[in-house]
C-alpha cells in the first residue's frame, strides 16, 4: 500500500525546512505535535483520544514526562490495545543524533525492558529506530545495541508498507507485530538476555543473602523467624519507597541520600518513620494507635553494616540501575516476589544464615506464577458475575477472598476489576449529572455515592472530622476533559471493603500487602497526595491487617485439642500456623461467608508433603472428605475448603490440575461437587501449558454455591488463540452428567457420537479378566539390562557388562518405545526376574537356591545390595532385599495377553501370544504399560478385540476421555481404557458375523504383515508391505464403523480428526 498523502506532506515539509527543524531551538514538544503525532495517526492510532475512551482504555497514552532528579521518568507515548501496552515510543528533538548518541537508546530500552515490552521505538521524525528491548540494558551499551530496524524520514514513503505492517494499529490485530515480538522473545537466552523479572529476582535474592548473613552476624539473639521477617521488611520498604520515587510520589534520590555517610541504617529508620506518618499501611508501623496491628519493635533495633545497605541502594539508581520503576507493573513485581518467596533463610548451629529452597517448592519443581490473562479471566467470571446489575453501595458489601494468596496476584486482579467497574459505573451514572451542573451535595448525586462517611476518630489512618460540605465521599475527580479518575479515598475504600487474603507464609502476606498498596498508588502524583494530607489529615494508604492475614487456611485451632495430633514444640506450632476463620473474619461469617473465593491453590502430592508436614497430612484425612481416599493432592482439599467458606450465593474460581477429573483420589471431591450441583464452568486446557517452564496440565474450575442445572464446558485446543480471542470449543452440559465417576465432558462436533458410544452397555472391563499394570521393580537401573552378547548384559547401575544366567533374563518392553500398533520392536532390553514360576504363581527364589543355581546373577545382585536396600528410604533392609519393589502382577507375564503402552500418540495395542514378553508399569526411557487378559481367551476373541482397540473409532474415543500430554501423547492407563465401549456381537445375525469373522482374519493378516515388514531388507518390499498394511487397516476401520452402526456423518467426524 502506498504511503498516504499526510505522510508524503510531512516528509516534504520536513525536507523543505530541514534547517529549522534540526536546529537546537526546535524542541521535543514541537516535533511531537507537528510530526510524530500525525505520523502515528496515519498508522491508524487514535493519538488524540477522539473516541473519548476512559483513561484505562485509551489507545495512546501521552505521559506527563515527569522530571525526577533531572531525568524523565516515563516514555513519551505508550501504545495500547484493550488497555494492554504493546510498545513505547520515546521522542527526541531532531537536533539529537539518535544513530550515534547512546543515551536516548539506553533510556528507551530501560523503559521497555522494565515494562517487559520486547519492541519499542525511538524517533525524532528525522530518524525512526526500532529496538529489540529483550536484552538487559547497560550504561556502557553502544547506541546500536538492540537496533533491529533503522529508517530516515526520506525512506518513509518508499518503505511505508514495511512500517505499516509492523506498527499500524491493524498490524496488532493481524498478529504481525506480535509475531515479531514473539520471535525476539524466543531468541532470548543468549549472552546478556536476562528478562526484567529474572534480573530483578537475582538482584533481590542477592540482597536477601547479604542482608541475612550480615544481620545474623551482627544480631546473635535473633530467631530464624525474626531474621526472615526482618530481611523481608527491609527489602519491601526499600522497594516501595524506590518505586514511589520514580512515580514522582517521593523526592527522587531520598534513599540514596540516606545511604551517604555513616549510620546508614539509622538514617533509613528515620525515613521509614517519616513514611509511617505519611502512608500508614502497616508496611511501616512504629507508632502505637487504637485498633492497629502489633508495633514493629524488631527492625528498629537491628545492627546492619553500612557497606551492605550502600551496596543495595546504590544498585537502584540511574545510570547504574537498568530498572525504570515508573513503568514497573504489579504483574512483574508479582512474578519476581512469587519466585522470591520460594526460598527461606535458615540458621546454622553457629548462627550463620543460609538460603534454602522450601521443601514444598523443591518437590513441586519450582514456583509458578499465574499469568495475568488467567487471573483476569477468573476475576471476570467471579467478581464480574457478582457485580452485574449492582450499584456501588451494593458492591461495597461484596467480600472476595484468596485463601492461598501468595504474592497477591489474584487479589490484585480482583481489585483491578473492581476499580475499573467503579470508574465505568461513575462515568455512566455520576458524570452526566455533574456535566448538567448538579452539585455534589445534591440529593440526586448523594443517592449514587457509595458511602456517607460519619465523623472519623483519630488514630491510625484516621483524620479529623471533615468540614461541613465535604461530608460526602465523592469518588472521582477530573484530570482533563474526558479523563476522570477514582480518588485515592475511593480506591482505599474499595480495597478495605472488598479484598481479603490468607496465606500460611508470613512473608507472602507482607508481599501481598505491598502489591496491593502499590496498586492503590498507581496514577497518583506527589502534589495530589500532599494536598490530601494537608486538607484531610488522612494518611495516604490504609492498613491491611484486617484484610490480609497469616495462617493455615486448612487447619483451625481444633488441631490443638485433637487427641490424634501431638505437637512437637515450636517448630510444629509455627509450621502448622492454625487459623480460626470465624474468629478472624467474624463479621463476614455472621453474614454467611465470602461472596467469592479465587486463586491458584498449591499443588502438592500428599506423599511428598508427608516428608515435612506429617501431622497436617493425618489431620487433613480426618477433617476433609476430599482427603479421605488415596494419595490425594492438596489442591482438592482447597476446593472443598473454598466451597465451605462461601455464603449461599457465593462463587469460586480456581486454576488447578485437571487430573482430579479422572484420578482415583478425585472421586470424593467429584462427589461433593456433583451432590452440591455446584459446577458452573470449566475451561479445560488439555495438554496446553499455562505455566511457563512447567509441565502442569490445568483447567479453570468455577463453582457456585447455588445449585446449577447446567454448566458450560470449554475445551481449549490452542492456548495462543484462546489468549487472543477466547477461541475454544464450547457447549452447555446438563449437571446430571456430573457424578462421582470420572469426568469426561465432550462438547462441540462429535459430542452426540460420544454420548452414543458411552450408552453401549458393554465396556472393555466387562470382557476382561484383568487390566493390569506392568512390573514395578523400584530399581530399574539394577533389574533392567541391555543384552550385548550371549549371556552378557550391560547394567545402567554399574556401567559394566555382566554375565548372568539366561534362565532369569526375560525380554522386556518399555512402554511406547517398544510397544507399537500390532507389533513390538526388536528388543535388546531384558529384565532380571528373581522369581520362579510354579503352577502359574511367581515365588521369590530363596537365597541358598539363588547362590547355588544362579551364582552369576546372585553376584550381580550382591554388588547392588546397597542400592536395593536403600529403596523407599531404607525399607528394604531385610532378607528379601533383592525382590521387586511391588509384587503385583508377577504371575501375569507368561500368559496370552494384549499389551498397551501407558502413554502413546495413538492406540498401540499388540498381541503377545507366544513370546510372553515382560513389561514394566512405569519409569523413564519409554514409560510403562498395561496388560489385558480376556475372559474369552480364544485367538479369535483376542484378534477381534485387538482390531477394535486399534481402530480409529476407539482412538478417537480414548482421546476424548484421556489426559493429553505434550507432543501429542495421551494416557492409556487402565482408568482411560477400561470403559472403552465394546460392541455386542449378535451371533444370530449373519451380516454381523461376517463383519466379525472378516475383522478376525484381517487382524491376523496385520500381525503377519508387521512381522514381514520388520524382517524385510529391501526398501521396495517394505514399501509394498506398508501399502498393504494401510489398505488392511482401512478395511478394519470400515468394519468397525459398520459394527458400531455409525452414520456417514459420524464416520466423517472420526476421519476428520485424523486429517
């Protein structure tokens, strides 16, 4: 597309009067107004907000360019879609040489990197430079570092297509801009490409370590709990005040000035006391006042070396610091702190500080921060549901809780949703009255106001009684013509009225408070805050100690009176941290409970939790139905608890693993939800990965305390599409389908066929004698070996070859690596089977018999005795130390059976009728498998069922009910295959019997064809056999369709799923 006329005119005018525009007297404001604004208007952006959008949803934000300490603290333009930043533009006057001067480039890259924007633009119109902003900026960087595109104004006309394709508003919607941004993010990982969250995390983790070590050294009487809290408080206060400086709320470099000279910590305490007077909040709390939390008498008495604090504070200022805190989002801070909270300070016997990963974090493989788009979706579908058709007075009564709040991301999301809702409501209902000239004191206005304040007592966060005429809480103020904002009073009111959180970690509670308080200050300016302090004598921030509390959401004080639980000292007492909900939130429970429970509860298998919290595990079993069966995961207990905390109209929204849909341990929580008819919506992500750097298969679960007749089920096939447009397969399902049995919900195309199949009365488990897992040795590297020569086997445990008697060695299949559709691969793996078979029963060979009859095998096992005895933390230190870890299914290996891998990309059943291959139940190097013993053990029956199981129809069905994994893999465990519908064969029907007999014959052909294929040496022969296999496979599928009575449309649904 050719350049538009306005661009041609801009270029011609700049060229004609170049000397004027490039002179020192022509300033940045002029070039923005005369050239840069029109340039981006030509790219389709609403630069002047002619559409009258409110502040949060303007396409282009013109920053106030606040000068702090002589430096601009915000980029000139922020380009946004739907309130989400896409890129910054930093403007300079044309007299500045952007190509050679490193300062403007460094400034832009600091802004964009700190805001986590991969791409941004530096321009003076004479030049336009696009930067890759994924690399951590440094003051020594050259002007060219990160530069990915460079245009002069003379190229705008010729290269307009390229410019427009990247930075027009349309390019955002077509995805071209995001494609470029994503490509830069994916390239990250090279030298110097630390993301803002990882870089700042490294920074504050270093602060924690040096502070902890120094405080422990200089303050020998501190307990480990006191040390952790002191370090957290100091870091939080420094971060808070530094962010306030860059936002123009505090004097720039005040922290830096306090770090100059001697007695740095004493100087900081003076600053913290000043902040206490100004902000209230509990973040600083040194003055006793009515109704407030406990005073901080811990941190004021600490001794800390000057050099430690100088080092920390020195890293926070330009130009040494790469961070621009004015553009730090709460999301970035949340991600950093979520990771930060995954470690804790420990004290050695000599009172030296060490940093360790928390046991629950270590077991979980790390800390995983919930992405903002998930938080926003949950907030919209819980809080959004609650505020529908309400006014601010009614919304003020809502109580929203995260019972495992962590760094506060969900509470931030809920709070932001409420702030936006209130502003929009006032814009629609209050602003029109004001525009009509109606006074704030008018009764018509007062009816719309959320509260009519009474006289306020003096005290923490309390001011004097307000003067007459200002006794009404007026919630908004006008910045400019179309720019209305919530007052800080209103933001505080919403926070105090609506937002509640609990976490077992005291440090997490402090971080949640910090995050929420910074959210209150977003958009506030120093002069406005000072004015508020002068007029109302009310401090800037509220205290949150009544809202955000520390305690164990799952265990109350009843644990102390439980005869089954005996606490062993302070360690158990502080770890358990019992929490009395009805006492801590008495007013809320007098009204019935919370209106919404939201969050991302912890995912911890109970086997892991037993290692560091055995008392809690036993108590959960007694206290919660969801913990009464099997090796449950703690998140199901949080679902049960969350439901109990809701009032009769309450709603719950969690992100959690969808494993409980099908797992045995999920049966009780499924029963609770089905009996309560609580399910309102499920967003199922299948194998799509929501959490960065983690493999966790999740869903969004929405429950309503009020009984539901139906619920919405959404299946997300592409996370990228869902993030951009909420594209998914969606449908409404009757709550009658929600039972304690496994949840397999199907919507959209194929749902009718699925229901048709599920109604067939015969299931696979009905025609099998047994569906069983493979062998579990507990020490695969010892028992599983590679055959290298006759009687020679290589051990992974020793790394050596060993001679072992062949009688004890059996061919072994390892899951999907060896078990294929209709055949097994040529096997070199063998399992050392220390049992003898007598009358179909496996018995462990006695020691003496072993030594005498199998001396080579015995010698090998004796060499590995320490490894075998150490299984399950030493439980195998007894005379049967060489037995397998589990004894189940030892008898089933040498029988005719069908085998399937436990994880595969498609149905991969094989008949083991002669070789009697052994297989394992799980483990690396291919995983495990399951065996099927049919009640009718004739070859005809085995062949027929094998054909059914390997058909496209069954593959299609299993993938609907199974758990998906990355790489296109699905689970084929017993729980997913035992209910495969099996067609009943009417032996009196000749057509049916013809299909049956033909299927049996063709399956026999398939087995033979695969043997030929594996033994064939000529490529031409292999090609012919493959074609025959494909044709035979297609005929079997056709026969299965016929036997199951599929229509042409139903067959099309199945076939299209394989296209």
